[in-house]
């Protein structure tokens, strides 16, 4: 029988993705993932054994996330993170956190309603209500302008349709690094959806990094290989979607990214 660590290892990249989407930053997300792993190591007998390892891992994470009794080290790590933490606090005061969790767990992480009921310690009717509440919040979300950086025409058109369905405007579709930077400078977007590899073999990550030197906006990366960007070993995106994607997944990611966007925070 494989060790618990071996069973959990394949699921850690996706847990990092969930943690970053839930908290709005790599720093916060990775801090809570680390605290989760430390708690499992400290008390392995308390790890849920009656469910599959991924479900048990997320359950352990959510227990840490929802706990008010953080360790001194964890509290110190989360302290002093600046404006984004203030924005997150303000946003989280505006919406039931459980509805956000339910939406991300179902439409980004791909858990069934039954699994989410287990994770949130809720019944199926409550889970359905939580997801519906989160969707209503999406419908009422402030509108913004979106830059799409994608070199595959069909995918770009699909993303454009999703963005417009949510009521947002598309300021441009760029297929190269230079196009992306120039379009961002021409009409400042409030959100970027970016592929990793672009038409001229340049990097979508590098294009976004150059854009972010001038403006502070949320970015959602879209890639067929998310595990390559979720190692926890270097600065990485807080929001990451796997190709091929579902429309509901993109919509949930856009809503969560804008949730933490300080430029849309009401006064």
C-alpha cells in the first residue's frame, strides 16, 4: 500500500489552484496549503480515510481555511500583505464565503454536488442554493473590459463569447506578445485572459508580466498543462484554467478574479 504522502502528491497542484482562486493570491493560497500539509503530517490519523485521497485533502484544507484559530506562524505569514489583502477582506464581507466555495468546487475543481456536500458539511439542497447564490452575485458583478491573449482563433472566439455573455466588453484579441502589450497600452483592460504559448512562439506569461509593470489587474491563465505552473517554487498565477475548458469554469474564474480586483471595489 502506498503511503499517504504518495496518495496526496498528485492532487497538490490542483489544490494549489483552488487555494489561490479562493484567496485571490499565490501567497495566501500557498500559505494555507502549507498549513494543511503540516496539519496532516502532525496528525495523520485524523486524515479522512473513508473517502478518496483528493476529497480528503480538500476537506483538510477547508478545515484549516474556515478555522478562526490559526497558528501564530500562519498568522504572521499572512500579515502585512498590503492592499490586496484589504480588498479581499472587503469583498469577503460582501458575500457568503460558502457560496464562493461551492461554486469553485463544482465549476472549477469539478467535484460532484455530493462531494461538495461532504466538503462543506451540507445537504444537496443547500449546495444547490449556495451555487445559485454565487451565480446571482456573478450576474450583479461590476462590468469591466477584458483583453484576450490567445492565438487559436476558435478558442479566442469562444472566450469572447463567454466574456460578452457575462456582460463584459472585449477590448481586443492579441495573438503575439507585442500585440498584447500594445493593446493593453491602447485601452486599459480590467482583466486579462491569457494563453501560455503564443503565435510567434513567445510567452503569454512574459507578455502579461510586461503589461503588469504598468497596470495592476487580475489575470487568468489558460493552459493544457496547469501542473507546470503550480509547483509552488516560483511566482505563479493565482488564477489558472485547464484546456479544454467548460464555459462554466471560465465564468466562475472570471467572477472570482474580479472579486479581488481593487479597481472595482465599491467606495
